[in-house]
C-alpha cells in the first residue's frame, strides 16, 4: 500500500494482521524503530489494540515485544534498525510499516523474506509513504506484488480540518507534498548535488575505528510546530581519510534546551571529540544553551558566509569520490541531499534543509581542513 499521510495505512495494516492471525500462528510486525512498532503499530490510535474489539483483544507483553491472541496466534515486534533480530524466527505473515524509513531497509527486508516460510501461502503487507529507494523499486517490479495506492485527500472526511488546512496550504504543489500527500515516487532531480544511486553505492553497515567524531548542529531560530527543524548529525573520519555518517538526531519543534540535550546525548553516545554549531542566528546564545546542559563540552562555533548550495558543493564532491559513507540509511536527510539544486527555494520546497546543513558542517570540519580548535570551558 503506497499512500499519503493520513490515508489510513496503519489501520489497514492492523486490520490485515487481525484477519491473518486467524490462519497464521506466527506473525512479524516490523517498523522503522522499536518505538514506532510499539507506539504506532500496537498502541497507536489506529494500531492493533485500538482496532481490536474487547472479545478479540490480544494480550500485549511489551517486555517480550509480543502480542498473543486467544486462538494462540503470536505477533512479534521488530525494527528496521536491527536486521539480525529477524535471523532465525519464522512466520506465516508479516506487516512491514513505513518500509522507506527503515535504517537498513534492504537487509531487514531480506531477513523478513527468509523468515516467511510457514503455511501454504506466506504473505507480507507493506504500508508506506513511497520514496525512490531500491528495495521499494524491486518490490514494485515483482509480478507477485499487488499494489494499492491512495492519497491524503482520499481520507479528508476523517482528518482534522485544522490539520488539513495547514498541511495543504504549506505543502500542496511542492515536491515534498507530492511525495507525502499524493504518494508519488519521485526520482532524482536533474542538477541536484546528490543522486540516490551514489549514496546507495557507498552505503555500509559498519565502520572502522574512527580518528575523530563530531556532532554538528544547525539550530532553528524559533521553536514550536511552525519552526524549522534543528539539524543534528553525527559523523566521523577514519585514518585513511574516509568519512562516515553515523546518525541523524535532528528534531522538530523542540525548545532550545531540548535540542541541546539531544545534541549532548549524541556527543556522549558516540564519544565525540567536539560539537560544531552554526551561530549565524543565535550568536553566543547557542554556545550558552549548550553549556547549560554540559559546561565542559568542546564547542566550536561556525559562521555561514556563503549560501547553502555553495557550502554543500565541496561535500558532494567527496561523495562522488567515494570518500563518504552512510552507515545505514537516513531517509529524511537523504531526501534533503537529493533535492539540493542551485535554485533550491525553501518556500517552494516546503522546508528548510537543516539536516543537510548539519551534515555539511560535520563533514567540513572532518574532511576539508577548515577547522579551528574548539573552546573547552574548565570548571
């Protein structure tokens, strides 16, 4: 099922699972993250528990990632972040939610397919907003695949009018709107700095010992639902000069203290050497916010003196040389990368490429030699 936001993909998947458990003893539920599997597929407003009448409600054991029905059918939760967890178990049916947002989409999908081996006719339903990733293209080209399509507009009667007004006014007619509302599969943009095949060809699942790791931040000027995202990207460089994009912890709507905590947590998680932040808008305030969370972090302020495209162009050349690798996939970040053209207009696109900005700052610090020593506050 390829459908836009708000179409009813989650409810469709949940009802499909409820029907399948009558004939399948074992089912797999796979989401982008473990939290998504719990919060959307099981406990969400349109998830399995909400769709189940009291007489057919499964017993949910969060600690075991398991749903059990009275007839003995069992559904187990998995995530696109951990393909290896699907190695070994077997199923008669599977529900793959938001396939295009899985970090290890191809590997997780492959492991799920190996596990679909119970019963006479093992099946899987995929519910996703489409993106032009290879695993989805291959799936659509498979003659055994049955495709259902829908858009946000198809379910307007069941969506909050305020949501509909805001979303349509901002995104209708934009490239992002065509993807997220109309569920169109949009191919690469001519003239963009990155092509998806280039990113895919250099993608890896692991990385070597790193000589340096940084967390880069592109902070928003405001907070709340209408604010831009706060770009937070973690990247590292190994001894041979190759760079590795390790994580995208970007957020939307957070207050300054919240995105600062998110950045410091990423710094601690990856044992980073420094936090790099653009300070064009916030000035010294950006550093002060970070210091309130952790007074001792090594912090380096950077100033944008050129446009986003010009800053990103040298980094795209590193990708073309095969010197930068994504560890897994980062769908939202990669969407912004593959949409960056010389005439990119944030108003027409419906978003500001803050994740891309953070990526550029991180790789500029790591790989171009444009780096000064960070400030470290002594207690």
